[in-house]
């Protein structure tokens, strides 16, 4: 049962960030979110972060990753998340095997 | 105000636990996967239990493990968690007024446990009945114990699996994030947002490899979303 100091610090940093976002709703004036542009910006954050996170893997690793990501995206429009993950993982493994 | 008899807290807590049960079952494979990916990054069961218990936000935990380095870079990981979890502010602002029967401390505790599924179920409850602390405790208690237990179990299971890349297992991160992104597809300006974020991230990564590309990409996507003409505002 090891507990690395750097890992503990990182976990505490993540916890602090999450405590902040969770409690900020308590003091957030409703008026701040009423502005359409502020609201649009806020709502776009998760998708934008996730897209920025995967883009290098999807677009700049190799064709197997790009094709696997496309298949995964199509699956994501219809299937539950766990099936989407299964399809993505299998597609990536098969396409990488084809690519050698 | 209400004249209907107050249901017993026990009954309410059980109703809350039953309401979250399908989500709790559905989240088990992800919890195991998270634990397995964490094991691959060298985290111990204790470290994963701590992370799940203190952070309790699956999306940001997957993101953190994707970015994980040894030794862990707390500033990068903390900033990533902040960005991924900014949506909590909106969720909290929306659910807080519906917690009028909560003790102030209970409200703080409830918000600290505000995960996506709990929020969704609490909103649904508040739409049809009074949201009671006991109902919320049923929701949050079951999902919390479930998440901490199965992510920790995943470390033990995952440590026996071997090299994840051999099965395309590393692509699970990308696949989960694609699935989560697809969940936002009905948000206004969705496509321009993710295209801008993705392209800006790839361009940044080419010049300056590392987590900076996430911040730049995210900023580009958010800027595009904010600057888009709000065409269907009246319908929203």
C-alpha cells in the first residue's frame, strides 16, 4: 500500500479544484449565467477540453487511430458508452495489427 | 407549505438509492477500467481509493490518468481537473435553490458529492417532488461507495492484465472521451467548438508538446462558442 508524496499532492490538487467547482455554485449569482455568451462559453467547456485532449491522438498519431476514432464517434451517436468504448478498443487493436 | 404527509427519511433514502441504482451498475465497468488504467500508470490501490474518494468525478479522473507522469505533475493535473469540472458550477447553481429543506452544512456536503449522475437524478426528483436530504443521501451514498470500491478493485484486477496497448486498451481513454463529447452534441455551437478546440490543440502540440495544448485548444473552443451568433436564443 504505497502512497507517493507527488501522487498525494496531485490528488489533493485535483480535490481542491473539484471542491472549488462544486461549491462555486452556492455563491454563483444567477445573473452571471444569464448572459447568453457567458452561458454558451460555460456550456462549451467540457466538450472543448475533451476535444483538445484527444485531438493529438486522433489526428496526429497514425491512420489506425484516426479511423478507430471515426468508428468510435459513429458508435457514440447510437450506442451506450460502454459499448462505444468496447468498439473503440477493438477497432484500435485490429487496425494497429493491420498497420503492423 | 405542503400539506401532504412527510415520507420517512428511511423511505426517502431507499427511493434515492433505487433511483441511482441503474447508474451505479452502469458505472462499474468504467470504475474497473479506471482502476486498471491507474495500475498501468503505477498507482497503488490506496492512491486510487484516495483519488476516487476525494475527487469523485470520473471524467476528470480519466483525464488525469491520461496526463499522468511520474512523478505526478500536480499543477497540470489540478488545472485539468478544474477545466473538466467547470460544469459543476452550472450544475450547482441550478440545484442549490432546490435544496431549500437542507441544513446549510448538509447543502455543502451534498454539493461536495455532486457528480453528473447524482445531479441529473436530483434535478429529476426536484421536478416532481420536494428534494429531501434523505433522498439525496440515498443517491450520493450508493454511487460514492460504489465508485470508490470498484475503482480500487480495478487496480487489483488491472495489475494482472499486462500491457494495455497490446489490446488497444490505451485507446479506451480516447474512446471514453469521444463518447463523453458525443453526449454534448445538442449543446449550441457544438461542432464549431470541438473543431476549433481540436485543431488548436494539434497545432499547439506540434510546436509545444505537452499539456499546454489542452489549455490552448479548450480556450479556442470556448472562444468560438462564446462568439457564435446566438441564433436560436429565443427557443433555448
